[in-house]
């Protein structure tokens, strides 16, 4: 082929390039050995070859360190463990000898100047993947394997190019100690790279840089199978980008590294091959020798049982092999079909003769259609309806699931329809299609097409005609089945957790408890129901089903997700529901659940029982979620003083810095927070649940005065010493800084050169600067107690200084819409300003007990994050005009003065104490993270940030405070081994009656207005309550 005239070992001659699938057929181990042997230790964890040369004790320490590092890398990279070598896809012994020898020789030839990339291409079904898996297995056995990743269109949502790079990095970290060490250090310094949208950056930092530190001459092989299945071929698509990145980047790998690709040769791939032809070994599958002989051997192997029974002959094997025309997949499918049980009266000979008359092409359209015609009567409407339901389920799943899961969700769907259980519904169809789907004869093995071309065929009506399967009904069955299954089987304490004193990590045999308590179908339903509901129209029936699930089972659903460590799914589902129903009147409960996760998500993951024990007492009185659950949770702590009517503005306190926080900022997508501290470090946080991401970023030798994200979220800029503040412009091209010399300067972010003259106007040092969202204005805060707004182009001041703070202005920021400015001061307050006229909006927000150093809006403008010298980061609602919930605190308080003799009390009222028999709780303490712990670390209760500073400490009789005080009635509190008694048997009808739910109309959650007399009494009571708001429970 002339377009590849510069390539080495090119063998492309008039090949047909088409868009079918991947090579998947059952084969046995290959005996062709790579002709060099390296002695290695036994694999201990997912292809992790032991490479130690220490003494036995040192080796043990090294193994422990290795697994600790791998565990941390696994959490950061989240690799796909299912995209590895499949031992069922190895070439049959004695076949593919020449090409395996050729690739093996290329792998070992590290001393000469040979291309380090080998590209194996050919039409679908020609055996490319089998060769790749065989080479991978042999490299694994010999200790040469660096990484293996196989793309698969069936898993297209999971096996993305980014996932491939992270999985390859994790693979090499397991196999190569030097690589692992470098990768760990790199991710500790730059944890954002794992979530980067740049394939170039991920390749260079996750693969290339660590690989360049691997010092040995042993070959290291990276294998990428089915490159054509990493996404659609579109202009500037992820697939096109990753092709260029890997082709360019692989050339920079050390000389002992080899990269093997397999792929169909589609247009974009041919384009890349042409560009890099001189740097590649290229092999066309159609030019391999002895293919027909290899297929003949394979067919004889597959049909041996039938031959032994006298139902098939060697001559027929030879005929079948010749008819396959070098397409292994065609031969595999025919062999499977010949064994498949079909209609009575049709024998193997008749079926063989029928298949031999079919045309052969890589799409396999005639063959697939013929197989379906044998087992299905297209004129039988009932049979075809059942066929489309079952296959629709399989094609609609977000990941392949087993027959057991499909059947369970189908039964639940039938329950929704009021139909009898159709126990053989799935099995009645799928058991006849073993030649097209794997796993059909096993109960708990995921079912998936044997080849991507099967999926393509079934979903393309122009190819499959009457056998086409639309996925809409499959999504409906799976979505409603998930919902119905959850409402039928979810319940309180799904896994019989033994004690609320324990963190999840301390529960003995937790994995076994989860396996017993949460079935595979329940796990799938809890994690994936929203994916299917996106394909289901919103109507009254679906709203009714959704409301019954959320109102009656939301807490149990969150319980399951916390045990599966999938709490992030909750916010995703609530966002989708709110968008799906598009009705503000019925969104309150979903917003409550989102808010609950923001405040309590971290403790749900740490200790699941505290979803009930600690979260329920602190649910705001007026929240719908509180009304759903509180009546049925009589044995939790009760707030007797200081109840919140609405969600508190402080959502989380992030603890991790060792000294005061000087600067904080949200990422553009609102998912992360960065903070800078006087401990000379920068930290990154998960904004949803408050966990620290990675280790502190170190590099400054002095206080970190300011931090900011770049607009794309991939970079962080931090300033120290006399640079008091820094910020990116929205386009990432400029940086603004504030200084001790009372000026503001603008810089070119690429060159580092100053742009224009300093902006002058402040009378003291400038503590904080920020760009407006449109990049046209700059706001600055100064030690002169003022806030100023500047024209970013001319440098002129806009309007008069904004005055109102009584001390230094430590931090300023624009809201995402640019209409508001938030400022934070050493007077411990946060102020919100109108950016157009300079007026203050509402009262100051209060939430820290030391001077406030930094503030920022979230990307949606709904939250404000603040950092303080009390070593905490707090998030507050930006729409709240008064800081609700009291000051946060971080210092550990030891309550040695608690009532002795095993009594617990957080209220001065004697009847609100709790008698217990657990000695460690004779002396409890509130930790920095909000946990009230016993002397042995046992978890008693978690106090939300808004209430931590205001909680009543006995034996005080009177507490005066500038915020409300919080007292807890512990008299009915159950905990420890008895924690499960906190909830009575849940009755969703009670929740519905409390909420006054109307199932006949569109408004499913209604609140009735109180009568005038009730409103009058409420007003009197509220007046009294306000007068007494500064007094705790008085004896």
C-alpha cells in the first residue's frame, strides 16, 4: 500500500476494512514458549510478579510497603481490573506459531535500533485478540509484562481512553518497583493528574515519566487490545486523540519497552498508521501464513466431542475451516451453533449443510440471522415479544450482568405490572442463544455478546430485520425492576452491622457481611437504577413509583451505598431526578437528600450506623427528610435546645492542616477545594463529602498566602512570602496578584511578564485579589479594611471603596454570575456585597471562632467556603443571610467533668442524661473531626460542624452565647451493640401520612397552611423562643 511506503515489515495488500467486532472464542493454552526464560517469584496479586532480593525479614517489610502503596494507587487511579488478560481467549495450542514467534523476536530485540511499536490489524473475527492475549500471558509468565488493557464496546462507558491510561499505569506499578515509587510520589505531589481531561498530560505523568526511571534491560511489554473499540471515529474524538498521544509518546519510552496494538483498520486508524509508519512494525492479519490450517486445527478441537459421538467427521471439519475463509470468529460461531439445541427434527448434519451455504464476511450478518431463525419463529408474536424483552435487558445494562440478576429484575418488573412471576422468562430465551452470548448456561456469570459484531447486528435494524432489538423496553424493564426490587427488599441494617462504636474498617468480616446482606441484583439496582430511568418518560405512574421509593426507602438505599463505598451516586441520582421531574414543588425531598450527603456523607462512609445514630437527630425540623424518618426513630439522641429549622449554612469542616488557613478556592466544577496554610503546605479536598485528596503539596518554605485553580481545574497556583494573593483569569491567560506594597499587578500566565502598571489605591497591604467571571474586573481586599473594584483592562478603580469591615479584609471573591462579591475579615465575619452598587446584602455570616483568612464561592454560587486561623475550612450556604448553626471549633475538648458512674449528658436537665455500662464512655471527648469518642476510640456520636461549638457541656446550668446553644436529650439514646434499636420497624405509610402525599395528582408532596389560630400561637411561641434563645435548659 503506497500510503505506508516508509513502514517496516508492512504487509497490507488489498485488505477489506470494516466495522465489526472483537475476537472472542474459547481456546486452550498455547505451548509456544517465548525463547528466553527469567526466573521470578509466584504472582501474589493481579499479575504482580515478585522481584525482591532482600533477606526474609526485609522482604516481608517490602511486601507490606508494596501493598500499602498499591492500595493508595488503587484509590487514586481506580483502574479497571476486568480489562486484563482473559485466559479463555488464548490461541489453541499449535496454532499461530509464526506470528507469535515474530512478535516474540521483536520483543527480545532490544539491542538493535528497531521500532518499539508493533501494530497487528485486520478485519473483525480474524483472531487478533487471541494473539494479543497469548502474547500477554507469555510475557506475564516470563516477568516481561508491563501492562495489558483491552477495550470493548460492550463496556464503552467504563473502558474509556482515560481509564486505559490509569489502568496501564496501575498495572506497571504492580509489576515494576521503580515505576511504582515514582508514580506514588508524582500522584502525591499532583493528585489532579488522575482526573485530568488531557490524555497528553496523563500519558506523560502516569506512564512516560515513571517508565523512564525503570532501569533494567529486561523487555517490558505494554499491550493494548482492540484499540478501535475505545470510542467512535469522529473528528477530534477521544479515540483520535488517544491514538496520536500513544503513537507519539511510545517513541519516548526507554529502549527496552515494547508496545503491541491490535485493531481493525478503520479510516482514522489508517490515517495515524500512515503518519507513524516509519516508527512501526505493521502486520496485516490477512497476510499471515497457515491460517486455514490453524482454523482446521481449531475446528477439530471444538468439534471433538461430536466426532467422538459419530455426529461429525474430520472431512466436515475441513470443509467448515475452508468455508470460514480465515475468519476465526465465523468458525467459532458455527461450531457453537452446531452444538446448540434447536427445534425438534433438525439434526447436526442438516444444520451443517445450511451453514455451509451461507456467505462469509466479517460482519457475520447471514450467520447470525440463520442462527436466530433456527431458534425463533418470527411469526410467533408472543415468542418474539419475549425475545426482545430479554435481549433488550442484556443490551441495556450499563455493565454485563448475570442470568440471576436479569431474572430477579424481570420478576420485580412483573410484580410492578401485577403479573405472576415468569421464572423461566430469561432462561426460556437466553439458554437457546449460547452461540451468540457467553454465560448463558451459568447462573452467576455475566452474560454478554460473544463478539461486538453480535451487538452491532442486533441493534441495527437494517442488518437484523425482524430480529432487531430496540433497547427502550430493556431500559424500562431494568429501571422499573431495579426500583421495584429495592422497594421490596431494602430494609434497615441490611448487613447486620454489630455496633455503632466501630468504624466500617474495624468491622470484622465486613466483606462477608456485605456479600450476605447485599445481593448482586440489589447492588446493581442501588448503583444503576438512574441510568435506566433516563430512558423512561416521566409520567404519573413513574412519579408515583419514584416517590414511594424515595420516601419509604431512601435511608436504606443510602445505607447500602455507604457500605459499597458508592456514596457519590446519591448526588448524581438526585440531580437527575430533579431534572427529570422538572417540578419545583416536588423537589424538596431530593434537595434534602443532597444536602444530607454534603453534611453527613463523610461519616456514612466511615461508620454506616451513624447514618441513623448521628444524622437523624440533626436533621432540620422543617426538612422533608426529617418528617419522613424522625417519627420512626424514637431511640436516637434528641435536640432539646438549639434545633435547626433549616439546613445550616456550615456544611463541613475540613481538618488536616497543622496551622492556620490563609487561602481557599473552589475548582471550576465545584467538586474540589484547594487550601493554603501557614504550615507551608497546600491541600486538596473533595467538596462533596469533605475528604482530603492525596497528601499535602509541599514546596514552599514560608506561609502559603494564596491559592487558586486554573479555569480548566488542571493547575493550581500558590503564592508565598510578599505575594499575598494570586488568582487566574477565567481564560487562564492572566494572573493577578496582591502584594505587601499596597499594589495589585497583572501578569501573563505563560511568560510570567507583568502587564501594564501596578494598580494603586489601597493604603495598606493587599491581602486578596480575584477576577470577575468575565475577566473584565478585579476585586481586591486590603489591610486598610476596604474592598476595591478595578477595571482589568485599564487598571482604573471602579466606584468608591466598599467599607463595612472593622478589621483587615483577608479575602475577596466574585460570585459565578459576577453580581455579588464576598469578603472575609479578621473581624471573624463574612460579608456579601452587590458588585454593581457596592451595597452590603444581608447580615454578616459568622461561622469561625478565630479570624477568617480566606473565602470563595462554589461554581453554582450556592455555597461559600471559608478558611480560618482555627485550622478549619467551612462551607456555608451563600443564600443564607444569617449564619445558622453557631461557630465551628477544632480544638479537642476532654469532658473529664461529665457525670460519673457511667452517665452521659449533654444537657443540664437531669432527666436528659443517659445511663450506660460501657466504661470507655466514662470520659468522652469531641475530636477535631466532630466525633464524640470514648477513651478507647469508640464512636458515640458525630456532631455536625454547625453545632460543634454550641453544644452544651455539663455541669453548666446556664450558657449565654451570641449564637444558639445546642443541648442533647440522651435519655432514649441507643448505641453500640444496641444501635439497631434506634429505628422501629419502618412503615412507609406513616411517612406518606406525615407528608400528606396525594397519589392522584402531580403534586406528590404538599404542605397545608396552618389555621389563623395556630399561626397566632406559633407567633407567640416564636417570640418567647427568641427571647430565650441565649439561655440553655435551666433547672
